[in-house]
C-alpha cells in the first residue's frame, strides 16, 4: 500500500489583467481550466503508486497585474481596474480548487504577495492587491466548498479587538508533512546579469540562518523563468509564468518567459518524492 503524500502545486506570475499578443483574461481562464484537468490526469496515471491525503496550492504572488506599476500600464491591460482583477482572479482559480478536492479530502491554500500587487509608492507596502485577491479567494472557497479548504495566506487578520498585522507578507514558512518550505515572490532578490542565481543562493543561506525553522526548499517566482538549484541540503525551485508571449523577460534578460509551474509530492520522509514541470498553456 502506498504511503500518503501531499500533492503540491506552485502558482506564480499569473498577471490577471495583463494583455499581450497571446494572453488576456480569457486565455488565463482556459489555462487554469487546463491545469485542473492536468492535475486529475496526472493523479489518475499515478494511481496505485502514490496516494494523496492533501493538496497544497502555494501562491507566490503577482497573481494580479496591478496598476500604476510602470508608466502607461493600462494600455497593455484588458482589465485596468485592479479591484476587478482581484475579483476575477479569485473566480478563475475555482476549477483548480475543485480539482484538488476531487484528488484529496484536504486542500490548503498558502501564499505571499508580489510586487505587482503594491498599491503605490507612497502606500504601505503591505497594502497589496494580491492580498485582496487571496481574501476573496478564501471567501469563495469557504462558501463553495464548505470546510474542505483551509486558507493559510500570509495576510492581516481582523480580530474582535484589533487587527493582527504581518510584517512578513512577502515571506511565509509552510509546513508540509513535517518539512518546512519557504515561500517568497522574488522581487527582493537583486538582478545582476540575468536571472540572479547567485543572489538567490546568498539570500537562501542568509534566511536559513536567520529563521528558527530549518526549511528545506525555497519556492521562488518573479523572474518568469523556470529551474532548480541544489546546494548543501537546500533546494531552490524557480517557478515560471502563465503569461503567453511574455515580453518582460525578453526585455530584461533576453530570455523568453517560461510557461511552467512546479508540481511535486511530499512525504513524511522526503520533502520532494517526485516532481513535474507542469506545462502552463491552454493547449
């Protein structure tokens, strides 16, 4: 009998509201429907070898394209209203959550905010529209799936007598089967001569010593690239984007944006038992 594992999908850089030659909100809708189908298909293929008692969706930010991030941004958007972006994005992820519920009895949603969610240069950094999206996502999931979804987003909590703020909305430790994973959007890593693997490695070593919990895997987005780095007992997974025909990565790195997200299993013994580079396309 196979041991029970957690199935983990890493989600980042969806940029709902963004428009390119081959990407808009309707394409994003098709992509997320396809992701839901792929999750069920992969689990079906693995039936008998792996059994899952939990699905964890780790959101790494830039779920929304945001507003006023750069001059004339609205001219390359099909949803300029960032509040509308948040509402639409939450709705678009419902098929993925529904597929997760078909796979396992327990579904967890975790996540950190990205730089495209920021409200403005003079606003509080934690006033982030990704957080609004996560709150809407939590509300919809709670209403529709009646206790089957646990939301653990790194967001402020409204308590009876006060608001419990978080000063680490951009960083989150998540425990999965006893292993700690560190979630970070990625905009805190400095870009030097392309994708900053050296910067990521240095930051990972610093965070390992600064945080009490000995995490094993750093989940990282932001750069619209995809890859893996292993050193000592640390693994960095760099997650791609759903944006098709991505000109941002081409302009900044001379590289095409990579339409792949990480999907992996976690057991009590190993932080990653298998891994897939999940194609994030509408095809």
